[in-house]
C-alpha cells in the first residue's frame, strides 16, 4: 500500500490554513511552532476552533509590520533559520516559485523585487511552518494530491480603479503548476485564497483531480482561515492509503518541428536542454511540408521549467515556439547508492540507481554510465565490464533488503 495525502480546498486556501490542517492531522505543535518563530520576532498562537459545527485548528501569526522585503532578504532569513536542510530547501523553492511569478507580472528582475503579496513575516512563517509540518508527518514519502481550488471572482475599488481581488501573482503561479481552479459564487466579498497558500500547494502536490484517488482514509484534519467566520472557510487534509504500485506525477511534453537546423546544432541543443533542466530529449527525423527533410524535437520537462526550456529551444533553433502537452506518468521510486568495486588492486566507487515499486520490491538496478566510463578510462578496462561488476555487486548487497533499509 502507498501512503497518500489529499488537500481539499473546497472553500479556498491560505498559508495559515495549510499549517493549521497539518497540525490538526497530527504534526508536532512544538516542532512546527519553532520553525515558524525561527525567523525572529514572530508570535504564533495555535488554538482549536468550531467552524459551523466542525472541529478545526486555527493558526494566528502576529509579527512586526513590514512595508515589503526584498527577495534576497527573505532567502537570507530562511537560510539562517537553523532548520533542517529539507525544510530550508522546500521553503526556498516555494519563494523561488513566488518570485518567478512576481518577476513576470511586474517585469522586474528577481534581485530587485520587493514582495507585495507575501511581504510580511507572517507569510514567511506560514511557508516555513507548512514545510516543517510536511516533513514532520513524513509526507515527503507520500503521493500528494489536491482537488481544484475553489475561488470566488470579485472586484474591489483601488486607487487605480476597479480591480479583481484575485492576485495576478496567484494566476501566474497556477499557470506554472499542475493545480486546477474552480470558480464559484458566494457571500464573501474578499479573497478566500492567497499567494502563500497557492504557492505551497503548487510546490508539494503531484497531481490535481476533481475526484479523490481510490484510497482508504486513515485521518482527516481541518484548518480554519482566520478571516470570514460567517462561512465554513476550511481546508480539509486527508491521509490514507492507495493500492498503486507506482508513483504518479505530471510533466509537460514540449514539441516543435524544425527543418533548417544542422545535426551539429541539434546535438548541442540536446546538451543545452539537459543543462536547463529537461528530464529527457528526443529528436526524430521527419518529412515536413513540401517534402522537406526536418526534425521533431521532443522534450520532457517539469511544468515549472517549461517556459525556460521553450526560450532555450527558440534561441538555439530559431523555432517560433513549442507545443506543450501536460501528461501524467507512472514512475518507480528511485535512489542512488554508492557501490565499491575492485578491479585488480584498484578500488573505485560507482553510483548505482535502484528502482522500486511502492511496496519496496526492487524492479531494476542500473549503474551510472558516466561513473563507469570514468573508471574504465582510468583503469584501461571496458565500460561494459565496469557496469556488469557494479550492478552485480549492487544486486548482491540488496538481496533480502527491505525498502525501509534503503530509506526510499
């Protein structure tokens, strides 16, 4: 059985709602609170609430007013928090996602940004609290799902005129994620989602569907938003188990046709795209219109890398753009383990990739080619011999070892 987590934002989502729902479902209060207060003068109050008959947890953060912090200052605060590496890395990734969106909307380089939608210590505390709770609950080893985020479209008066209460930053974050949205009309004339909440979900979830996955439910937690007590403004988080043997995730498949690019340029393009974050690149010969010979360039990429990779393709090939197709894929769990091999009197280390299903059964063992090539060149033996030796030793090491021992 595979552990699964489903976020169900049926009345919106915010950073404090996510933290509260994770606390409600069992995250350690002291651990999470310590993470939230690690950035400085922040007061965090965790309390129980009754939201229209449903027991929930509420998190309220009091912090000094700040007119806006720079991107660099926020990243520096997170790095100096003293938290475990995984929490810091996830927190930084979430702010990278937010800063990318801010930079696009305001057409401002990231190093000159002063955040407007996530400007307070409270927003930073919410991000770090959510990441701490996520790891405290072991969600980094689970499949993470979300149902579409319900959001209400309303307009409000600003100094610039009538403006939507849905931030363009939120829309930009949604565009570069696998999250979906669902519009609805209701009694609330203010926002029921915020940038922080959307960015946290966009970072963590693997898949967004209208329906829950087929699963047995073990625990349910509810997080209440501090505002709008007149409605059932809750985020529901569910922990359960699925019978999936493989992990599912979402990637984008980018395609474009070119008919005037040389083979050398295409070879260089593959290398450039892999450096830019592509998961894989394939180039296929094709007959184009009017019988011209050409090529189809196909790239697999994480959604957050799609725009950057498209720009790289356009610059390197002269293509006018790419077709982008979001797809679901089923993949194995993977882990690299160092394997020591002996060739004559020489001892060398080769990394070997271990692929397992969600039950821990080993499906494949594959030595890293570049490691094997380096060893072969150093010792004057064939790459094939090094690969065979490394994989054989890895299989011997793993015989009878369970998944928990591999820490997958």
